[in-house]
C-alpha cells in the first residue's frame, strides 16, 4: 500500500523549528511528507533541513519544476495538509484564497482535510482580523487547532503558543484515521470533557483516590479537537500532557471538578463525563499528618457523599439540547448496572465498560457498550480508546444535528 501523502506547510513563525519534530514523527510513522515552506519560513529553518528530513525537495515558489505543475499536483495528491506553524499572514491568505506562493496554491487545490496550527503573539491571535479569518476557515471545514497558552517568543507569555509537536502529531493522526471524507463535523461546537480521577484528601499527605489514568478522557478531547470542536478538558490528577488545541483546567477533588465542569458547561453543546469522580470524601480533613500511635487502633474514616455531577448536569441542562454523556465503570453485572445507572442519572448516553485492576484503567485500549434511554445499545469492540471516543462523538454529533 502507498504511504499516506501529507503536505507539511510551514509559514514564517519562530515555531518553525518545532515543525521539524512534527515532520520526524510523521515520516517515522510511515507517512510520505512533502514540506512546502514559505519564503519567510526559510529565514527560521533552511531548505536543507526540510529536504533532508523529508526526503523530498522543499520548494517555496511555483516556478520550479514547472513541467510537473507543482502548484496544482501537490495539493491534488495530498491525503492531508497540515500548516504548522500557521502565521497570522498565512491564515489571512488562506481565508481570502490568495495564491502567491506554492503553499497558498496548494491550499487552494487540496480536496483533503486541512489542519492549521496557528502560532503567534497573543495580540496577533486576538486581533479581530485574525479571529475572523480563523472563523472563516473553520466554517469552510478546516481544522484550526487553538494555540496553547504559555511562553511565546522572548519573555512574553500568553495565548498563541505552538502546541507540543507530539500532541499536534496526535491530532494529525486522528484526522488521517478518519479518512479522506473526514470533515470537521463538530466545528462551531463547544464540548466539555472530564478526565482522570479525583483525589479526596484525608490529611496533607494522604487521599482517597482511584485508578483512572485519564487516557479515555484525553482520547475524547483529542478526537474532538480533530473533529473541529472547541474543547474544554477538566482534568483530575492526570499526568498526561495537555492535548493540542484543548483548553485544560486542572482540578484535584470532586468538588473542584464540579465547579469547573459546571462553569465550562454553561455554553457547551455537549458534556462528556469520563472522569472517575469519587462518590464519597472524608468527612474531616486533618490539618496535620495523621499519626500512628503505639497501642492505639486507627480511627475509622467517616465519609460524606460528594455531589453527583452527572445527575446534576442531566437534570439541569445549561442550554436546551445540550447532550450529556456519562461513563459507568462496572466490575460485575455490567449491562444491568449500566441500564440502572442510565435511568437514575437521566443522561443522554452512558458508556459502560468493565473495569478491574488490570482492565481498562491505564490501558491504551477499551471495550464498551454505549446505552441510550430508548434502549439502543452500540457495542464498541476491543480497540484503541480513540476508536471508542469517535463512536461517542458520532452519537453526540447525531443528537446535535
Ligand atoms: C523573529 C520573527 C518571529 C516571527 N514570529 C511570528 C509568529 O510566531 N507568528 C506570526 O504569525 N508571525 C511571525 N512573524 C511575522 C511573519 O514572519 C511575517 O508576518 C511574514 O510575512 C509571514 O510570512 P508567511 O506567512 O508567508 O510565512 C515573525 C517575524 C519575525 C521577524
């Protein structure tokens, strides 16, 4: 089989050097990558680097190898175009259909999915012109990955940072996995995903927790970004890197998670509660470390109920038509317990999976059944957590439509 053909467009931002790592990951994972830098990009990283890393000439203008008609062919033959970094200038050109170099011509001839990873100073990103250009590109089906917040060129920090190349690679991989017809079907939607497991403190050093790694929730966030959604990820104690394009809110306890999820849900089209939220928390928090005393039995730990965030979201929708999805991790009687939980919580979909010490938690794979209140069951066979995530988003997108 031919390797999937990717065009890596590089425009003239300081983050061009990070695109070298993206290029490496793409070629090492079996993709045929052609780099199309702009003339400005070559001020940051030279033609030799792009050619040597990709194994193809890295051409900027339309006037080279004219007999091959590169200004048309490169875009036509691509399975995916990713522009990383995308400058404010490149977003403007793409939104307006300019075609004054090889990359802008390629963007006009590409029939495949197109991903832009903008990177620039906060002022440039927030400028109304840039925001309108981004909105135009998204409306036309392009996936524009929200830049991260963090250190920019020089000493500044703010929104506009290029995402971690490894995470951007994951977005590209997801878009490719969805195939040539993959379009940004969640474009214009805001989705909230909770991930990880809450920790309920007993004293300054101990907590009651659970085995959730956050991998399923992070897969949901990543997949939603790849489908064009604006994503807020409320992450409880996960050690995973922030997914590219998601706005990540880190929390510790169930009470903090509730607050963050309800705040984000206020304008959300869908909320997917993949986090393992503790049902109970210690009734008392000891300000100092609880000591072991000779000859004394330990005090029993009294527990109180935590708020039921899924039931609350389901009963009190922040906006009409908001889709609420829950997860149920069960150890036995999985489907019967799942159906009972769906009825009790009142959510639109419940993803039921069987868990155990060595099952699901921390694993890269999952197997589940998605239950709906009308009795529909969608079985998802054993496979990557991203595949389950895509099934969830398919069902959510169907309900939003
Ligand atoms: C040192 C330096 C860093 C720059 N970094 C960025 C950047 O991160 N993002 C951006 O949009 N423009 C940045 N620019 C401005 C662009 O290079 C400029 O708008 C250029 O015309 C972009 O051309 P292109 O879109 O064809 O690559 C930078 C310029 C300089 C000199």
